[in-house]
């Protein structure tokens, strides 16, 4: 049982209202909090709001909802998803692992407040990786998701309300933001410079990654680097010039989302030239490839080019070659053509001028 008391008193020449909220269980005080206000209305609002919250928590306990730490809630959710037909994707799994390394994971899920969410985001921003607002926004959305469904799915006492209440502060502090669409493509002689750099690199005995082949296959297939390094020999159909891409990234979950794509241009010859030393055509760690790519860009003075930008470059090249958006979508795997248009294709004015000259 929770109750409040308000005592009117003078502080100097001002009237203040000392407000106390307490909760008893079997005759013992199990909760007590006090606060002073300059108006009785504010005091009543605070006291009644706190009592509502305390009684809601008490109801949850009576209803049989369990109390666990937020980290334990995440683990339970991950285990549940792993056994379902829609397991977590790579990004969600990676992000939840990060969240579990922060103090918020040690808090009881039902006791998390809005300021805990804000403090997490501030700590995340100052971490070694220094993620941007768009990345932290993904963290927040995943925190909200597990708090939103933890009660109905796992029987855990929790609510998404703290995240909702934190949004205003998060946007005000610019801790989160929507991601801005990138437009970066290969420019000038960047393709030739990178290819020459990788050729020289592969001549060293210490280099085991076929950078040139992976670089070219990424541009020929529009595949993400994680998809390139997951290609299997058994999924290659040489006679049809196609290959099955397993577990492609998808809003509804990547597990089981297999698609067959055509091997256009030099894609098939590149694949057939690879040695069969594993079940995988390119048996390398995708992170090692992207790290090597970034080092190459840095040494060559190529600014603001990410490996994932090659996917945009590849999709745009296909459209510039005369393929329709629907045809390109069969290669990129996009179900939403608007995303393909807005994010992954960047037709340049130079291309249009060149096309106009050919017409004339």
C-alpha cells in the first residue's frame, strides 16, 4: 500500500510544501521518498504520479511478472529469437552485445528510468568507437523493442515508457538522429588507384586476402561484403551463370532469406578463378576486408569512401548501363524499390550529359 503526506511550512518568507510518499508491505516501510515544492498543485501531481507507478509495480508482482536485470532480459530475448523462425540479424545481435557491456545492463529492467537511457547514450558517444547519432539511435530502438515486448513475450516486468520519455532529451542533446543518405561513389581514377594498390599488396607473401577479386566481385554483384564472404561453391550454377546468396539482410530477418542472383559481367570468371580451398568461395573475415580497404583509402588519400559505398556504385552502374530498377532489384535484393532509388542509386549529371551527346 502506498500513501502520501503534504506538510505546509515556511522557508524564509516563502511557503513550501514538503511532500512524502511511502509504501508499506506487511506493516513495514519498503519505500520512502520526499520532495519539496513551491505549490500544492505540483506536490499533489508528483505524489499521485509516484503512487500510480508504485502500485503498477506492485500489480506486476502480484500478476506474476518476474524481476530480472536488463542484461538478463536481453539474453532471454536473444535465446527466444534464436529458437524462433525469425532470429536476430547481425546488426541487432552485435548491438545487444555492446549494450550488455554497459552499466544499464545491470539495472533491474522494471527500474530503468529515462535518465538511465540518456546516460547510456552519453557513455556510448564517448566510447572508443565514437558512434554517430544515427548509430546510437539504432541502440535506442533496440533497447525500446526489448522493453516493449519483454512483458508479453517473456513475462518480465518492464515497459518501454522510459525510452519514450528520454527521446526529447536525446534529440535536444543531439545524441540520436536519423541517418543521412550517403551519395558517395567512386570518383575520377579511384577505381584504378585501388586496383593497382591491391595488386601490389597481393604480391606480398603475408597477404592472404584476394583483395582485387573481392573488390571486383562486389562491384559486379552489388553484394554486401558479408554476403560476398558467405558465397558457397555448392550454390554456384555455372551453366545458368547464377549463384544463391544465403541469409540476405532483410527487415523481416535474414535467416532463411535466400535469393538467386545472375552473375553479370565478369562476375562468373572472377569466381571460377578462385582456388577451391574451402566450402566458401572467398573464405575470409569480412571485417578484415573492410579494414584493409580503409587502410588502402587512407594511404591513397581517398577521403570518405566506405566499402559499403561500392554497393551503391554497383547498383548505379547497372542502371547507367540500361537495366531497369526492377531488374537491378533482383540483383541487390531490394523489395522496396523506393529504397533502391533513394539510397543505392546516384545518377550523376556527367552520365546524363554523356547520354545526351550519344542521342544527338
